[in-house]
C-alpha cells in the first residue's frame, strides 16, 4: 500500500518502485495548517472579487509555465500517459481563467421583489473548506474545487490521496507562488484515519470529497455529526447507449476514448455499453478493433495510450471483476488479463454477453474494461442504463438529436451527452445522483456551493403587507 504508519509514500505504478516518502503530519503540523488557513480566510474574504481574480489568473500562467514538471509528477505517481497529464494541467489553467473571469457574475447579488423597500440575496463565503481529493486527476480535481471556492472568498485545506504526495505539495506550491496569501490553500499529508478530528474542528466549515461511494458515506456521516455542509462526487458506472440509427464509426471511435481515458480510471468514463441488437455486432467489431490498437506501455513515452493502474489493489480488483464475469458467461472480445512483468498493467478489455448480475455490470470497474450489453430497443436501453446504484454521467448516440434529448431526460444521472463523450467543463455544472453523490462543482452552481446564501431585507415594509403574514 502507498501509506504506512507514520509515512506517506509514492510508488511508481509502472515500475513498482518507491519514488518518494514523507513523514505524515503530526497534530502540531495539522494545527498549524488549520490556523494558517483560518487566518488567511479572515483577510481574503474582505477582498473584492476583482482582487481575488489577480492571483487566479497568475496561477493559470504559472501552471502553463510548469506544465512539463507537474505533468511528469502526475505520471510518475499515478501512471497516466504523459500526454494526458499535460492535457490535465492545461485544463487546470483554463479552469482558473474561467473562474477569474466569471466569478463576479456567478456571485453577484440578486435583487428579489418582496415586501421590503429592497430585498437582496448575497453569496457570502463559508470559511475553510476541507477537500478530500483522489489520485486519478491529481491536479484537476483540486483546481476543480479550489478555483470556484477561493473566488467565492473561502480558504482550503487539502487532504490529498496518499499515493500522490508530491502532486499534493506541488499544488500548494503553485497557489503560493501565484500570489495567493500564505495559508489560503494548505496541504496536509495525513492518512485517512486522521480526517475525523479535522472535520470536527470548528474552523472547518464544509467538506468536499471526490472518491468512492463508501468513503463518501463515511465523510457524510462525520460531517453530518458536526452539522457541516458536504459536496460529494463519488463513483460511477456510466452507460453509453448506442441506438440503431447511430453513426457507428463515430460512436465506436469515441467509445474507445470514453472507456480508456486516464487508463480507464475515471468516475465519468463510459463503462456499460448498451447497444441495440440490430447494430451490436458491427459496433462490437469496430469497438474491439479500436481497443486492440491501443498502445500499452511506459506512460512517460508520448506514444503510449494506456499506462498502468495506479495501485496493485486496483489491479487485483479489476482482474477479479473480469474473471468472475467470464465465469458467469461473459465473453472476452479482446484483452481480459493482466500483463506479466513489472508494473500494474491490465490489457485493455472488451467483454460482451454481459448480464446485469455480473460484476462488470453491477460494480464500478476502475480500469480499461468495457462491458457490452445488448438490448431490444431504446426503451430497454433506458431501463438498463438506470438499473445501477450510480448516476454520474451518461452518453446517447443517435442521429435524431431531438429524440436523444427526450431520452436524456429519462436517464438518472447528473449529466447526459448526446453524440459526445462525457467530460467536465468549467462552464457546466458537474456532479451526480444516487450513489454518485450530491451537490455540484463548476459553473455558477459550483461557485455558490460553499457560500452562505444570505437574505438581506431592507425596510420599512410596504404598508399593505406589514401585518398580513406571520413572522415564521
């Protein structure tokens, strides 16, 4: 495991070598981080949004300047192909620019016509937000939360995944070097067992988590006990529906990317490919061929498209899910096995003849494994898509865009992409339903998640309404 008692260690998943180790923070270091973040918040919240935007724009510039260095750290610690790591850093820069430019509009006061001379809804910062972050997009996940939260006037304490400690420290460094006040975003190198007292600390006003559904339940329980706001972005088993009138060439080509981005380790990666019978054989042929052609290897090689899984336990889990599904009747079109030698590599896989009781359908598969399910028609496709504990993203492929939109409204998920690949975008809200969590990140909705939505009523009341309503 990446974490040992008293140590936070990073293991290169391509070589299985320990590449960095750090002493876990003790109580005094955690206390210092909380105190710095709270003190920084008290000053930061007084700055106008236009002033908050200055270091946010500087951060975008800095991220681009350090793109090669930061991308290399991400690839070393969690194994994503270096080209994708560089794209992640660029997305972070774009996100920073977006919120620097749009936060004033997202957080502007709203005037409401009521019984007062003037009624205002204002969006005030909450305080220090604890962010419990995952390893799969080690830079973007933090920026996705921090850019809108800091622009709203909050501070952040980041507890990052224990297998990406160098990325965690680099993120704090980047925010500091971009000109944000000392302590406004602090990283704490602690294990998961150290989270409970941090959540309970009165200086923490809210908690956000991106991670598994089980971890989300635990975080929600701890935060609920302390009566603190939570936003949870959890697991996903996204359906990818291909209807009989779909552009099969585009649908299959996009399916290869949608399933295998980030080595298949993405909550919003397509996982269950639900295809109408009449086009299933052709889709499977094109899809399996595209997956077979993926280049697996050293993630530092720019030509590599699939690197290792991030940890050995993830590799073991994925192998179990495939083996159990095959024993239950699934058929392997390509792949289906781990690679021999060093590194946590699993051959990109397509399974067909998948039924709803198999792990490949029922569980979240976090790696390059796709499950194809055949259905009679669009109505059955919707039923199969919704037959999941998760509800994060979904895709529908059809040449009839209006019909695709109508189907999208029947899908139980936070987002539905018609004729495209599910992806997060700073301009659009992002989040899920069911065991995929609640709350929203990004866009105006994300910018307001960690605010006190405050009513300001300025009298006197209009005469005809002064005594017409009860006070509560």
